[in-house]
């Protein structure tokens, strides 16, 4: 393979790593938490600017560019500072824009924040050198590894892959934990999640901050590779590229976000570059945005769940315990004690049960004995009446294993009809 092809492929792989990290951050916000963050690109730009100024050093009057801050921090401190800068900016924006805004209003405010940030950065010359941006950003570890341009390209591919793996472990840990389940519950039904005791505001802000930190790290990787930073490369249409990648790949799925990053920002946009030149100047660039819009429309209409949909999570059914400590699972008869021997029927011991209110056996004779061991008469006797002890209705089994009698307070005596309840 020629050196030109190696340079081109390594460049595509680095861009792929940057886009995959950015899509994972946006998928955490949009796919798992349901946050429509149309200002995602400004957190990536903030991380890129932080990493650039922390490697350029302090500006001098003789420099052709002016910026705020400046230092010579060694690797990997600029990358860590970029992630912190993205998280802090996300915390500031989220504390204002996420507390009471939802859905369309939230998306509108985030888009306005992105437009305001772009206007301020472009017109404030002393802040980030205006529309010219920053240049001559030193690549990381270039003076340590001592590699040629092509070999350093492949070294940076490995560094980007290592950072991608780190980001994936963090995102996978979050989405596979109880926090991830809470984020999905909030996305599906926010009032229900709040009713279950979840702090919805803190959950939204946590997803927003972590996504902003990942965006800042991806911006640092990009600017250290390009050795330049310009406000024109971080405009709001770039956010829609990432949104299209998440929608095409499959929101709510880390693998789907990676597939979308491979297809949309890399495969489809690079395929358009290979078209033969035709039409007026700038038509090829316009076709790229047309492809992005068509992809979003087609997938939202025909495949709203994306190429790799969010997997359905199944939980095993819990079988209720049948142990004695937990009590019976349902109302069922207990073991019957051995009844005392009944005496021979006689006219002297023949009784009928009294008709009590609410009793199911108010008109049926009951054979039994009271707890004292002697027959008790509670109704008129006669020679044709069968013997009976103290009568009481069938108890009801309450949760917890206790039994109470409906319509009487005397102890339940076993009966000879086979339905004794303890």
C-alpha cells in the first residue's frame, strides 16, 4: 500500500474514533436520557479550545494570534482538562436550561445557545483570535516517540483507539448500572420515574454533564490531530450530523451509535467526495448536507429504531416465598388438629347454632365442641336436632398468616364436615 493511501486511511480512522466518541456522548444524552441537545457541538469546541491553549503556551505580543490562557502541559493533562471544560460548560448550561424546559422548548433553547456561542466566539477577537481561530497546535508526544509523519499517523490511530476504549468502558458502565435503568425510565415516562422516588432533575443534569465531558475529550483528540482550531468548524449543523448518526445507527444502543458514526460522518460523506466534479462550485458540499437530511428523514420514517435497535431487557419473574417466616402466599387451610371424640347424639345435648349476622351457616347445623370440652347450647333444643358445640363462622386468612373470624370472637373449633381452618 502506498504512503498516500496509508495517510488517507489513517486519517479516516482518526476521524472515525473522534466521531464514535462524540456519538457515544450524544447517545447518552439523547438515546438514554431523552435530552434533545442541539448545542452538543459547543461542548466539543470548548474541549478542543482548552486542549489547544494548554499546549500552545502563553501568547506573546509578537505572536500573530491572541487567546485567553495558555500553558505547556504534558500529555495527557490537556485531554483531561478538555473533558473537565466540557463537563463544566455542560453543568452551567444544564443548570439553567434543563430545570424546567422539556422536549421542543429544550431543543429550541439549546439551538439558541449554540448560535449565541458561535456569534460570541467569532466576534470576540481577543478571546479565541476571532474567526481566524488558533494554529500551530503541537501534537501530543511528538518529541517523545520520535516518529516520522506517516508512522506518527498510525501512532495517533492507536492513541485514539485507546481513548475510544476508555470512553466505551465508562459509557457501558453507566448504561448497564441502576443509573442507566433510571435514565431509561426517565426517558420513557418522567412523571412515573419521579413518582418512584427518582430525582429527575439530577438524572438529567448527570447525563448532560457526562455527555459534555465526552464531547470535550473528542474535541481535544480532533484539535491535537489537526493542529488547528477555528470557530467555523464547530457550527450547529455539525450537531445534526451526530444526531443523524445516532438515529441511523440506533439510539439507546452503544453499538448502534458506533455503527452510525461509521456510516454517516465517514462512509456517506466521504463517498460524496468521490463524485466527479460537476455543476457550480460548492455543489458537492451542498450534496453532503442533502444526504444527511435524506438519511435522517428515511430512517425516521421507515426504521425509527435504527440499524441496531435498543435491545429489549427481560428480567426473571420473582416467585413469592412459601416459607413459614414470610407467611402463606394465598389463603389456604392450615393443618387441622385432631378433634375430640364427639358424644353419642342425645336429646339433652342436641343444639342448633344461633343465626348470627353475616354468617354463611346461620341455618345449617354444625357438629363440634367448644374449647372447654362441654357442649354449649345457643339455640332451642329438640329430639330431632343433632348435637353441636359452640358454633363460629369460617375464618378469613389475612396476609401475614393470621386468622380472624367474621361474626364471632370465640376460638374456632374443628368441625366434622372436613373444612376445619386453623
